[in-house]
C-alpha cells in the first residue's frame, strides 16, 4: 500500500502535466483563430500637369484631367481606407500576437508555478518522509534501548538467581556437612557414653559381686543370715534388670537442653506405686543449671508409668517397696546413669 506522501507526490505530478496540456491547447486555439488579412493593393499615385492652352482640346483635357483627379482622389481615399484597414489588421495581428505572447507567458508562469508547487509538494513529501524516517528511527532506537535495558535486567536477575542458587547450595552443603559432623559427634558421644555407662555398670557389678561374696562369706556361719544374703543377692540382680528398664524409658523421653555441658550431674528422686505409676519426682541434688535440672524432671514426668513395675510388685513386694517405691536417678549430659 503506497504511503500518504507518495500519493500526494503522484497527485502533484498529474496536476502539473494537466496544466501543461491545458496551456498547449490554449496556444493552439489562439494561433488557429487569428484573422487572415488580404494582401495590400498598390497605391496609385498620379501627377496633374496644368497647361495654359484654352482650346476645346484643352478644355476637354481639363475635364478629363478633372475626372482623372476625382478618380485619383477616390483611389487615394480608397488607398487610405485600405491602408487604415491594413493598419487595423496589423494592429489586430500585433494585439493577437501580444495576447498569444501573454498567453504563452501566462502558460509559462502557470507551468513554472505548477513546477514550483510540484517541487514544494515534493519537498513537503520528502520532509514528511524524513520526519517519518526520523520518528521511526527514534522509535526503533527507543525500542532497542528498552530491549537492551530489559535484557540487562533479565541478565542481572539470572546472575542474581545463579548467585543465590550457588549460595543456597553452599549453605545446604555446609548445613549437610555440619549435620553430618554433629551426627558423628553425637554418635561418638553416645557410643562413648554407652561405653562409659557399660564400664561403670560392669565395674559396679564387679564391686557388688565382690562385696556380696565377702558378705556371704561372713554370713555363712548363720543359715538365717545366709538365706537373707541370698535374698539380697536376688534383689540386687532384679534391681539391675529393672534399672535397665527405667533407664530405657527415661532416656527415650529425655531431651538434651542447649545449656547442657559435659560434667553436669543432677540427681532426682522418683516416687512410684506398685502399678508402676510415677506419682512424684523431685531434685535432690542440683547440677547448678536450672534448665538441665528441669529437663531431667520433665523426662521422668513424661514417662508417666512403667508397666514392668507391676510384675515386680506382684512377684517380690518387698523388693519393690525397698528399692523402687522411691528410686534416685542421676542425669548427665553425655549419658543417663543411676
């Protein structure tokens, strides 16, 4: 589809060509309609010579001369008329020529005006096209600048996202490594605590066995005393077994507080019924850290009931009353021990 500037330029050219054709047609009509003049007739000039003779011949001659004079006057008048007509025709022809010249000048002026108008319209069209080109270039530059800005923003966002992803991955890796180290340290601490507990239990058992053996040796003199020693030994064995049960229940409920440090020890006293229900728990020896002490108390309360104690109270009520109606527990950060 042609542009508006091209349409105006084409219309201007059509107008100029039409105006030139109109001027040519007018010139052709003016030349074809100019009047045709008859060729000028020669003017007869006569000279009259008067004679002094008075004879009839002379008289006739005078009459003839007079007639000739009249004819000559008539011819002169006719010649003058013809001259005037020729002069008028010449003036008319000159006027026609002037009119034709004026028409040519007007046509030339009109053609020049048409050319100037066409040139002006061409210049106007060129200016419009130039303005459009400049506007299109400005819009293209603005669009390009906007696109570059958007691309820069997108690139910055992508780089920021990459940096954040890298930082998140690094943090996740660091957290994973730290968690692995914490888990390893915890496992090592738990293993060490279990080993230490096992060593303590083994040492305690050895000491108890040695003490029991010594006590039994001293009590062999009396059967009653011997039987009582056997009962105490049975009670100690039962106590060791149920202590493991209590340790397992309490350890499952105990949560190591943030303030816990190795070397802390808190002792709590548990009160139980023959059904195994825990009725009370109090601190009998503080660790010096209230948070750690409270964590031990809360762990025992969370246990609530130890069903295995019901069997012990049925099978050996004396052992339950003597050892578990009230039982003292010792808590350490690295392990739970009695």
